[in-house]
C-alpha cells in the first residue's frame, strides 16, 4: 500500500470488470449450449441466426456493462483502525472491519484472474457463515502490500514500502514439492469422485438415459442378454471380466486422485519469512497464505493406511485463524519425517522423541465400548432374526457389533498420550494414525468430562481449550486426568499471553 494512497478511497484494478465479466460468461456457457442445441434440434437454423445469436451478443454486452459499473461503484479504504469497503449499484453497502478482528489475510488467484495477473485478497474475521471480507481484484504486488499493511496495523507496527521485496529476498525455503513429488502424492490419494460425479449428473439429467438409474430390476433385465453370454464363456472368462472391471475402477480412482492432488498441491512452497510461514500452492487456483508463527497453537502429524509403510507423513498447523477440520493450514502435506522436523522446530514445537513415555487409554473404557457395541447390534439382530424371511440377515448387525468390539481393542492397543515438560502429545488410530502436539503454555482451558458410566468406572475425557481447533485426550484414568489438569493449569498460570503474542519463537 503506497503512502499516498493510504487512508483514501481506492478502486480495485481496472481489469477487474473484465475478469468479472469473463467469470459471468462462464456461467452462461451451459444455458447457451443447451439453448442452441434445442433450436438446432428443431431444425430452426434461421431462428438461431436471426434471434438467438444476437441475443447472445446483447447478453455478453450487458455483462461487460454491468461488470464495469460494479467496478466503478466498489471502493476500499485502508484507515488507521480499520479497513472499509463500499459497494453496490442501486443500494449502497459499507462495511468496516477493525484490524484487531482480522485473524488472517490470504491471497488467492483463480484461473481467470491469474490470466490477467490479478489476485483476490481475503480477510478472515472468524465470524463464520461466509461473513469474511473479500477484495477482488488487485495486482499481485498490491495484494502482498495490502496483506502486510493490514497485518502490521493489526500488530501495531509500521511496514516499510519495500517490505514485500525484502521479505521475498530473505525468505528461507523450508519445504517444497516438485512435480514428481506431487504426482507421487496423488497416487496415494485414491478417489472415486469422478464416478460419483458422473452418476450424480446422470441422475440430475435423466434425459441421458431412458430408465431409472437405481432400478435394480431394470438393470437385471437389460443385463440379462450380456449376462447369459458371459456365463457361457466359463468361470475363467467370468473372472477375467470381473478383474478387468475392478482394474478399470481402480484406474479411474488413481487418475482422479492424481488430478485432484495436482490441481491443489502443484508447485507447493513453504518459506520462513519475517512475518511467519508463507505457503503457496495450486495449479488452476493459486493460494498464498502467511501463518504467523506466534499464532501457531498446535501441530497435527498424520499418515495413511498405505503411505505410512513408505515413510510418508503430513504436517498440519493449527493457528488462531484456522478451522481444525480444514486443510487451509497444511505445512507439509506429503513429506518424510526428516523434512518435517525442521518445520516443527521453526514453529517452536518438537516432534515426539524416541524415549518419550506413552500412557495407554483406560482398559475399562475399551471394555465398556465393546460391550455397548455388541449390546446395541445384538438388540437389532434379534428382531431381524425373528421377523425377517432371511434369518441369516441377522448376521449383518452382529458382524457390525463384532467390528466395533475389535475397534475398541485396537484403540486400547494403539491410542497413546504423553505429557512432557513443554508439550502434550496424543496419538490416535492404528490404520491411519494421527498425532496432535499441543503446547502446555498456549492452551486456554482444561476440562475433565465424564458421563454416568465413565464416572462409575473411573475414566474421563480431558478437553483442552485450543484456540483455532479442538484437542481431546479420550478414555484417561480419572486420577491421571486430574494430575494432567493440575500440571497444565500451573503452566497456563505462569504464562503472560500478551507477551507471547508480541514475540515470535526463534525455534525449538
């Protein structure tokens, strides 16, 4: 933000109206194609040339005119205590957001704005419900300057005009994913999203097929002929046909995972800058997020069912401006542990050491959970066995109950938690284990939660107040939960949070 422009109403970049007009046109492609196809299908080529094409030209012209006037009526103003945005053609709307209410500022670049060299700046207020403030569109340099200016005003400091260029020059690369790494990551992101989308589209546009997609009897009748032919080929041919179908489905799933991962993670770059961790990624939509280190509240280390055998892990950052269920603050989505360690150290956290002592969850909690699962599924299986014409269908709820009991057993075997001098560790899961690392001094509160059965049996859930996310240690023996609560509260009581927000940790 240039000094002469600060404090004065400004417009976004002049190319903004062209970007918005082009975006609106993309939304009209399907109606235009459907309308043109319908007219041609009726054989009315003269109507298409006489009425439909001129109508399209008029609509396109109106799009550009509307987008232009919207651009002229949108202004933003960076003031001493807040940022103010005014917009609207017929009715005007003005919104002011104080800097202290802005939790994070990110820069996003979708495909069409990217072609024009423009970005969209998003101000996260934490209000939820789509109430965040967005400013579209600015040049990349102006977007970076606006982000740094807002963050500096929020923290009560001044940023020199050349701060962005200096920061880029002095940025240290912590982690990067070249194309080969991204494509390898995609192989582990198996997805059948394309199949689901196709089936959903067919269901919505029922004119593509002449029968109900979910009518089993109709499918049996239509496959009767091919099915008889396949049966006549013998068991080996049937097996080959089924294997080919499964292989095709797997190929679709792998290809979908690779494409989705490439679109999201392409050219992934994580840097250590003066203002925090800067993450850039994306092929079609390019996102640029800065995560201030002093706002990092916890780390989440995760892996998958298959990738853990190859030593691949993902590191996520829980900050004051993030949602625990979101992927917006992934610091290293696909990395080796040796690559994750320096990132964790930069945030001031430490990964679990090999000599760390881990405590099990309460055996009583797992026993109770297994008995409850078996009792519920058994109660469902009895009426099914008594009244269903297929008595063996009662085995299904019984099997689900057995699986629930097995799950409880593995939770007891593999769920662990540990309390260190500075950090809290909680590891959950067996097939795809996840580890949460929290700081004892950055927690907001500690709560012991017990239901009637847990209170009777002597175990509890330890709920830790974590800004920006959730942190729970399940099925702890109640005596241990009380000791943890006392120790963590002592750590919180000796911490001056006002000083923590003003300084950045230099490392582990």
